[in-house]
């Protein structure tokens, strides 16, 4: 597993964005400060979204419509006690854009059938580096993973 700095992390996300299609779901798993929002900034850039990207912690979902595909950036940390199933997330997951979900462990029954999960790990030797690992569920996610590795 290679270690990536913030610029490399965003460059990887920008490259991945070129491969994304409507209905793709990316689940970003990792501790606070692990690089999830930074990765999403790279995705937005690769999709041609010029808006400032910030974590939707308090709004839960931020929508960015001005790129090649809409980007639905979700942070469901505040739903750790449940409630994700009441948000109608499947409409986003099956919609016309790309869904990015931070804190996917709180999705519960709202977990989509297919997704690419990206696990962010802080490099124990270097505080400014991140290591990534992946879980691909479904043929489309497996194709995205093949493009990444």
C-alpha cells in the first residue's frame, strides 16, 4: 500500500472522476482528518465543478450541479444513531450523478447494493500521508477499482 500526500490524493481522485458515470457510489471510510473531504475536492475538480467543496457535516448533503455529472456529497456522521433510511438516499444513489458518502458505517439499511468503498488510513510514520485500500461491490465498482489499481 503506497502512501499519498494531499496533492497525490486529490490527483488520484481527479483521475477517477474521468471514469465515473451517473449512479456511481463512492463510500469514503476513515477517521476524522484522514483525507475524505480532500479526496472529494479532487473528484469535484475532475468533474469540472468549480464550487468550493467543504464537508457537509451539518447539512448532511451538499449538491453540486455544474460539472460533467452532478456530485452529491454526503456526510452522515450526525446520523450515527440512525435515520439514514429516512433521507431517501436511494434516489441519489440511483440518480443522475455521483454519490460520495463519508461515514458509510452509519448507512445501515440504506447501504446501496453496489459501491466502491475507499478506506483512508493515516500513515503511522508520516502524519501528512494517507494510505488507501478498497472494497468493490458489484461489477461497476469492480471496473472502477481496476481503473484505480
